[in-house]
C-alpha cells in the first residue's frame, strides 16, 4: 500500500514537472537566449535542451522507483502485468498523472498569463488520430524493444530520447506530436476543450488503441524470455548427446 501511494505521488509530481519543463525550455530559448521562433540555431538549442530534459526525467523515474508522467508508459507495462496492477494503473496512476498535469498548467497560466494554449490540431480528426496513433505505436514498440534487448541504462535513455524527439518533430505541425494524453489534458482542461470530440479521439482514443496494438504486435513478433529460456534448456541435452556420440 505504501508503495502504491509512493508511485501515485511520483506520478503526480513528474506530470506536474513535465508540463512545466516544456514551458521553461521555450522561455530559456526564446526569452532568455533571445532566439526567434523560426531561428535555426534556436531550434538546435531547444532540441538539445529537450534531450537533456528527457535524461533528467529518466533519472527521476529511477530515483522514484517507477514514477512516470505519461499514461501510455504505465499502460503498456500494465497490459503485460497482472490484473490488479492493470486496475491500479487505470484507476489510480493515470488519474494521478492527469491531475498533476492539470494543476501544472493552472500554475503556468497563473504565473505566465498568455504563454500559450498547448498543442493544437491542425488537420482533420481522421488525419490527427492516424498521426497520433502512428507516433504512439512507434514509440511504444521502440520502448518495448529497448526494455528487452538493451541492457545499458544510458544507451536505453539515449535511443528512447532521440526516438521521442524525432517522432515529436514529425508530428509537431499536425497534432503537436504529443504522445502523452495527460499533458494534453492539462492544457485542454485549462482551455475548456477537454470534452471535445477532437481531444478525446485524437489525444486519448487513438494513442490508447495504438499502445494496445503495439503491445499485441510486439508479443507476436518477439517471443517472451521465458519461452526462449525453455527452448535453450530443451536444446541443451540434444547438443550434449551429439557430443557424446
């Protein structure tokens, strides 16, 4: 129970910090450093700081022993876990992340009035849903592969961060390239747009369905480690018999 409360507190805190981090990066690049909105050097600086920011949140996830700021991250893990963990994720962890994002955005707007409206949908609903779905499927599939194949924490974080940043850039002009329903919910709630059809379909339904699809496809294409271990055990006696012959 204590571990559950710790995770909820970590999820709330990290979601709160995540929405703030994106705003602080923009303030650093455009206000403090003085780069324009379409300045090439400014974009390079912004993406470089964004990579460092992702490393920071990966470190936060480690020291909080599993804290997360993205509902899709915990959902993909919960699907493969037991039923009680799945219910805890849906009923407690994801709401904690949403609440953390909402309060984070509220504080941002009260501190910096008129700073922005968050991600916006610049295409129709169908194209927006396909975009967010494709981006989510890609990053979840990559994350599952990294968790299975890569052992070094730095290399995992580096590949994951570069992948997220690349996918974000690809979708930024269409949907914002969010791949994070909680942070979008924070801005949508502040603007009174959290129950619109566009928000629910593009930023919730499509990413969740893409997450489920990515976990399902990954499970089909990649055998579980238990199955690989049992296969190796079965093959070992046969190889020993060949040697004795």
